[in-house]
């Protein structure tokens, strides 16, 4: 580890030292006329005040809406290949986006179960669930991706970074509009537009909208045939999995007075697409890769609404007061095939537990937040900011699971409904940060934030099948066992009239009253409270007129977790050491941003499904739990290069070299083995998921200027990653087990949760008409049609059948044509 850090530090120092030499051979940027070849300066708000990107001593990537358009980025997932150390995964039935940065993330942070390590902000307001409009990007002023802990200014759950979406604000200068139409593969069709209306010289409105739909990528395989199988139970037509159907609209208002401004935004989002679905990593003979044998039709009906307000008042020429408030609601229903057709039925009752259906019968996540900032404005010897923050989140969900033998019409195996009536999170914080401008070129920054988090579950209940009572004996016990396969379960019983969990249990037990209570209820009521002081110390220096160097130490914090059964997991903390530089050279035609970091986690939170089976392989219990690993380490080196090689040639490069390591964690891979002591393993030394050792993206574009003033621009993007793991288990290998426990285990190797190295190619060709108001573009994504996995799992083994490996995937090759006009 020390060797790697020394190497990264030496490389960084060499670049910083070499940059002045480059300037010695070229005129300083301030002395070079802007002939259109200079890289434009970008203004960001990563420090809660407007600063240029090249003068901001933070590892940060920034994107304008124009750049997002060129890179075909329409949501958070599209940023991953353009930002160093950023990766994503997607979850099916909840439609969530899961982010990993610098090797740290949480693949279960999509419901009330867990919180993310990478926070998403929209117009300065935290978005606790990466679903809905918080993940969709249209009519943006810019998008900022901050790497490293942002705990001092951004607060909770920005443990390893934050994604800040800044929507476009109304303008007072003129009436303007923009419209875009896109169509392409899988019957894709979408429209988006913007209308800016200056009502008066100090009040303006801006309306924006987007619709984007496409057919699903996964075709339906024919229904199987065989003795006792009902082919009509299978889905062979209709809406497919991986379908997209998103709509969103936003109305913004801006009011400006000499000392006061107010930005107010209302936004609505609707998703009528379909969940994603795990696919067989190795298709069955005679079937295509993008196909599946499905007995649960996909359904998604999700929405989000939100209101965001930002008021600012200048108390004096050097002190400003800001009040930021927001409210959002995310909710909806979904239905998905949990077994993904992994095991075709061989009869009405086999293989065991081969059918699974996940249904979100109801969900609603309400969130309110308030933040007050008092800060210096203008030019000062010391720039400072003080603030207070409070947020309240209430999560309500009912999630049903049905599992059967063989397929949908097979015999009953297990079922459960998880009812969260009121799971709440309260967070209060006070923070302050100051920047001392010691000289014109040297600055020192210090910051503190005290956070108090409370999480509470009131009335949460789990209703699960518990089997025949142990008090039954003889013929009654035999009769009960014989009756179980014919239990209708949860989905086949009308529970719409059930007012609470006890009503559900009563209705379920009424089916088999002669055998006693076969369904049980468990409580989740609990309460947890955690406090933490996080801090930042940073120094930066303008070592030349065009090179900024910085060094920082910062901490991050994520509070503990409450979970089913009234359990509590501890909090996680992070300390991050970082050095970096930002340079402009060759007369301003190129920028180079470098960062080297070392992050040490304590109490790293790991989420996993604990599934318990009986001696016959039948599931008798299942829940998501959070456990604390002893810790984890992540260190690496990041680089971003932007170069205008000529007036018509541009190159962008983003690259990461990183290493991650998990400290002691004794656990079991419940995707494969029963939760018994003999199957426990120590994951010490394993790499973290979604953390390839090396990844890089290079984009080149060239303008061909026509005689009529039009412009033809081909664009080429290459993204490359070395192999990475998709879970913290890093496969299933003998080296982690005692020799006595390896016999008969049937170790599965490493292929099922390892993504091999790959190179992904995107291409585009745009024609901008004379005057620049109209543009037409053709593009293709994933040109070589790579199968890029974002998760790795195992179904089975069951009934002496070998296990089947499953994965979620990034989209296949797609193409499209885009038309855009500005008015």
C-alpha cells in the first residue's frame, strides 16, 4: 500500500513540477488572445460559493448540458464512464440507481433498508432515493461530481462523494426555446423541450419537459411443455423487461431584487416502463442472450414530485443569508419475475423453489429538508460559511414475495409480506467552514460539521410462512404437511381489504385453520441514534499562474442502520487523505486535473440477504441485514485531461488506477449456501465490488467546417476497464475455507461474480446547420455489443440441479437519430 501511494505521489509531484516548464515554452493563458481554442472555464459551487473549476481544490468533474448531450448522458448512469472512479449498478423491482465511487458503495441502498455512500443533490437539496427525477438529466445548467468525503458542507451520506445536479434557471434577457426529438433502436422515441419567458426585467419563468420511451431489450422465450405444466402460466407477449417509458416536467421561477433573489422549482416525474431482469450468464442451447423464460409479467408504475426553494438576501456588502428548502415524494408499485426463469419446470412440483415473484404493492418515501447558510460575500481575507440543517424522511412500503416449486402454477414453497408502516429518519446538523487567504497564492481551509441522526421504525411487521406447528403429531401432522403444497399463498388471496399486518395474518391462517397458525408475524419496532463530528483540513497554493496544487485530510460519516427484527447496525466512518493539482497549459488550450487519495473506512456497512432453508432445501426465512465489516481501504490515482488540440480537434481523457481491500468480515454467501457456521468464511483481503484496478475513457471529436458555414462533427469514445468483482465475495474459492469444510461443497469458482476486462465503443456524427440553431445527429452506443454486467448472482443449486449464474447488464448495442432546434 505504501509503495502504491509513494508512486502516485511521485507521479503527481512530477506533473506539478513539469507544468511550469510547459509554460516556459508557451505564452501564459492570460496573455493569449481568445481565438476559440482555449478550454472554457467552468463555474462550480462545490464549496457552496461560485468558483472556477480550475481554482477549486477538490477532485471534481463538471458537465454542461451541451456536453451531456454529446455524450448521450440522460441520467446518472451515463456519467459513470466519464467520471474517474465512478461506477453504477441497477436494481430491478425498485427501479433504483446504485452508485459506487472510489470502490465504495452499497448495492442495497434503494429502499428504507439502507442509505447510499454517494449522495445525490438537486439544486442543493439532498435526494435520499436515487429514483425518479433525481436521476434524470434534462435542461441542466451543469452537473458536478465531487469525489472524496463531502461531509462538512454537504452532510449525511456524502461519505465518498456527491453528485450535484444544477437545473437551468430562468433568464431575464430574452424569450427563447429549444426542442429536441430522438428516435432509434427498440422503437425509441422521445421529445424534450424548454421555454424561457422573461415576464419582467427581474422576474422570469422557465418550463422544461422530457419524454423518452423504448421497447424492452429482453424477448420472451416460448412457454415450456411437459406433463403437468400449464403453458398459459407463462408470459410470451406484451411489454418486455428493460423497457423505458419516462416522463418529466419542470417549472422554474426566478425573482431578483437589488439585495434578494428567489429560485422556486416544481418538478414531476412518471415511469411506466418495466423493471430490469437478471439474465442467464450462459444462455441455454437454442436461445438468444437477450431472452428469458418468464412467468411474471413486468410492471412499473412509479412517480416522484418535488418542490425546491432557494432564497438569498444580502445583509451587508460582505455577508449573505441563504435559506434552502425542499420537499419530495417518491412512490409507486412494481411487479417483477424474481427467479428470471433460471430453472425450467420438469413437472408441477420441481425444481424446488424455482418460481419467485417480487411485488411492491405500495411504496411512498416523503422527504423534507431545511438549510440556513450565513456566509461572507465579496473579497475578504477570510471567506467563511456557517449553517444549520434539518431533514425528515418517512418511508412506507409493503413488499410481497411468493416462491413456488417449478413455476407459477407449481406447489407452494414459501411466501412473505413486509409491511413498513412508518420508518423515519431525522437528521440535524450544524456546520462551519473558513478559507484563510494567507497570501495571494496560498489558502488554508478548515471545516467542522456536527451531525445527529435518528432512525425509527414504528409498526413495521413481517408476515411470513412459518410451517406446520410443532405441536401437531401423528395423522394431524401428516395431514398438515400434505396440505402445504396446496396453500394459495399471498398473491392468490385478496388482501386489499386487510387494514394491517394482523388482518393479513388472520386471513392467511383462515385458509388452513384446522392445522393451526401456519403464518407468523414479527415486529420491526426499534430506534437508533448516532452523533458524529466530521472535519476537513486543506491547504492549496497557486504554484504558478496556471497551476493549483492542494492537499487535504477529511472525514465522512454514515449513521447506523435499523433493519427487520428490530436489529441495529453500527455507523461507518471514513478518513480520506488526498493530494492533487489543476493546471492550464499550452496557452489555455489544455487542462490537466490530478488527484491521489487514500481512504480508510471503519465499520464499513455491508448489506446481504440472510436466507435460511430447512433440510429439504425449502426456504423458512429471509431478510436483508446490515453488518459492519471491521473496515475497508481504498487508494488510487485519478487524472482528467481536456485538450483543444486545434480549433477543430478536441480530446477528453478520464482515467483511474485504484486498489481496494476489505478488512475482516466473517459471513456466508447466502446466494449459494445455507446460513450455518460450517459455511461461514472470512472475506479479509477481498476487493470491493465495482472497483476495477484500471479504467479509462477517451473521447475525440473533430469539426469539419463546410463552405456554407455548416459543421460536420464525428465523435468517437472508447471506454476500457480491467476485470472487476460484482460482489465482495470475489467468487467462491477453496482458499477461504478450511480443508475439512471443502468436501462436498461443490465450489463454484470466480466466473459468476467477475466482470472480465472489456472495451466499449460509442460513436456519433452530428451536423450543425449554418448559424448553429439546428442540429441533426446519428449515434450508436456499445458498438461492439458487449455484455457488460452490473451484478452477479446464483440461483440454486436445487433438486440436485447445478447452479445457474445470473446477472443484470448494461444495455446492448443501440442506435438513434436526434434533431435539435433552438429559437
